[in-house]
């Protein structure tokens, strides 16, 4: 049989696939026909790919009920075949793959097991979303005839989970890693310590989790709670044992995700100081910070106290032994140097070391910690404040306050992970604050998709990649953590994997809507913010304020009211022309519909806020 194939750029083919891929691949070739997954189908793999083959078999067996035996790659039967290249294909690098599906069979080729794994993720996205339920399906499964050549733009494609401000169970962390891996993220940055909680058991210092992992329980809005009262029990929190960590590390490694642990010092050390007050400048005993309105207080390690470094040496040694990755994150951000200015020990240290100010004292502290990290076989990475006063050679910088830190670090020859807050802070609001009501600043899916990790001023060779950061002051549950992560993590996945030229916003939004179904079937929460109505104001020729209504998702109808009633599809329909605010109107309420179905949430704004 003659199969006619057409080589086209990915952007020309997306609409032809039932389940378009996220992130979009480098190149696709579409063909005719499909490969049926049947009772006779096997999974043929090299011995080195047993883990990747077993994961695929587990998912496909759950939805088909077929045994799908694992056989040798030399098997000639109808199979989904995984093969490592016998000679390195330079274009694919360490994580690229080729996926070829014809009616006769499926072949995934790559230089490494990681590449095979990512080829499998693309294969799974070509199947119906219902496979995410991992329940027996009644319909027969077929894979469309298609060939994919794909490889990532960046080697660091990460998400960070803040586990200190709110503690998440081991099972949820694994679920979070599962979702990351499906979309080709390969770094899980685990923020394990901060003022509100120390989440990692350290064998030599059990006080860290006996005291620092627990705080008094509070409900409400973070930063508004009352402080602990005398005698109140600290019952809110939790921590991971060394065995828990090993289990999660192994789970992530099977999915080609490297975990980068963060032990945040010298600032954000309130939980550590609650357990060891002698390493602070004030030596004052205080309970672990519960998110109360007075703030964390004394949360900076004393740079003049030698025990600070003795303590960190043992802690970082244990951490290094638990996490096999290259990097160990030491924080280094938002250090309140007023404690050092008022501390005799810190001032004495500055005089002894010839340091002219507290910025240089921070540099001294970071360089000492860097030597500890290096002694345990790791590389140091920290937030961009570690540049202040000078940075040790070989240290990497995570640029969060904007691109400037990354630019400075790259020009100084340091490796950089770009994670600027205006594109990458996933705790920020995704829609109008009148709808979500709680969170940081404003960061839509579209904003995130516009992120460009490589500043023009920096040699791209110094940019390792980028990541999204999920800080959890306002995120107290697993469902909320997922809601704030997805779908903006789709945007980051595509920015960090796909060629820049393939990023087309309208097409991306269309694919996101299809992947909402996959998230739902996987039992993963997500924000429907792209369907929400948004409002901006503009003045007409007479100076009067008009309202412009819009949405992120295409093909939505907007309906609005000014009389205080909830709008539906029988209310006034927005035609695209700015709307004048009627005299006497107290508020405007807007909702979106598509094909007679409500899509977005109701936006209600007091008119006084719009003037």
C-alpha cells in the first residue's frame, strides 16, 4: 500500500490532529491511516528502556485491558517499539526523539532513555483524553499515522512548589510530578524550608522537624492571622522523612524529572531559628511563624556566629546525600540586613574579613555556603540576590525580580535560570481580582506565553532555561495548587521546549482548550480563566468613560447588565463597540457564553472603581 506523506512545519498541521500536542514539536509529518492497539500489540524495547516501557504498558493496559507484553526490541511482530540510537544523532541531543506511527507499527527512537520517555508522552497525547482516567475504555484505541521529530529548546524546564508555607502530602507531590512529566518538564524545584515550616527531616538535628515543621493552626487570609498565644499547641504542618524523600526522588527519576531541593538561607530562616535560636542575631526564642500579621520577625541567620556554618554544613551534607541532582538551591533572597547592622558579632565579622558593608557580608556568607555545597559534590544555585557583593565562580543564578539579575549573571559568566515574576509567578491572579479575589499581582495565560527566557544582552549559552514558581501563601490545598499551576504551566512548557517561531498564541489557546479535557479526565484541577470576561476603560472624544469587554479565549459572546442583576445570554450582548456607562448605574456585571453554554464566571465591578 502506498502511504502518501506530506512534510510540513508543525504550525500547518495542528488542526489535522485530533489531540494536538503541548508543547508543540519541532516538526511533524502526517500520513494516512492509523495503528490499532489490539490484544496482539506488544511493547518492544531495549533492555535499557525497561522503565519507560513499563510505564507505557501500565497506562495502556489500564484503559484497554490487553496484556501488552514487554518483548525484546528484536521482536518482529506488531508492536510499539522503543529503540536507542546505535550512534548518537546530534540534532536530537539528550532529550530529543523521533516518533513514527504507521498502520504497520510504532517506533520511538532517541539517543537516551529521556528522549524515549518524551516520545511516549507525545504518543499518549495522540490518544483520546479519556485514557487519563486510567479506566477500562469501551472504544478501540488507534494512533494516527504521524511522524514527529522533536527536541527541547532548553535543558532546564522547571516548576517550583513551595512546601513550607503550606505542607503537601507525599502522594500529592508525586501527582504534581506526574503532570509535569506529561508536558516535558524535567526539573522539580522543591522549596522545603522557609519561615513558616521546615519540611525535611535531618537525622543529626531532629529539632528542625520537631519544632520547625509545626506551627499553630490558623484559617483565613495569609498575613492577617493572629500570632500564637502562650500555651497554644503547634499542630499545623508536617515533614518528609529521609525515606519519603528517597521514594519521591526515585519516582521523579523514573519520569526523568530531577529534583532540586531548596534550603533557604540566610534569610527566610525563621523555622530553623525557631529550633535553634542561638544561630540568629538576637538569640530570642519564638515559635514557628504561622503567617500572622506581625510578620516573621527575626528570620536571618547570624553571619558572625560560627555555629551557623557548622549547622549548615551538617544539614547540607544530609541534603546532598538524599538528592542526586547536580544543583542544591540555597535561597539567598530577601535578607533583612538590618539584623546584621545591629549585631555585634556580624559587625565584628565584617571588620575581621575587611568587608565594607552588609552586601559584602552576604557575599561572604554565600561564598562560605558555596564551599560547603561544593565539598559535598554539588553546584550552588540561588535567587538573584546572591549576586550582591560578588558571587563565587561556578554558582548559578535564578533570576526572579525581572531579567536584570539574569543579565548581570550571564555577563559575569554564571549559568542562569530565568524565572522573572512578571511571567513566571504562578501564585499571581489569572483573571480579574473581582473573580479570584485572592492572590498576588495579575498574570494571565497570555502573559505567561509571551515569556522569552533569553535577554538580548546575554549570550544564550549562559541561559540554562526557565521555570514557574508556585508560592503558597494563599494556596492551602492540593486542588488550589493545581488550579494555580494549570493552564499557565502549559505556556511555560511550550516556551521552554518548543522553537520560538512555532509559538502562535491563537493556536496555543485552541490546544489548551483541548487539554482541559485531559486535565479533567486525569482528576487535575485547573483555572478556567481564559473564559472569564475582562474589562478595561477608555475615554471617548468627550472625555466620558466607556467600557471595552474582552476575553482570552476566542469565539465567546459577552453579555452584560448595569442594573445589578446577574447576566445570562438574554442580557445585553456586547458587539465589540465600547459601551457607555449609563447614568445611575451602580455596577456592571459581565458573563461569557459559547453555543448557548455559559463558559466564564460572572465579573461584577462597582462603577466607582472604573472612573
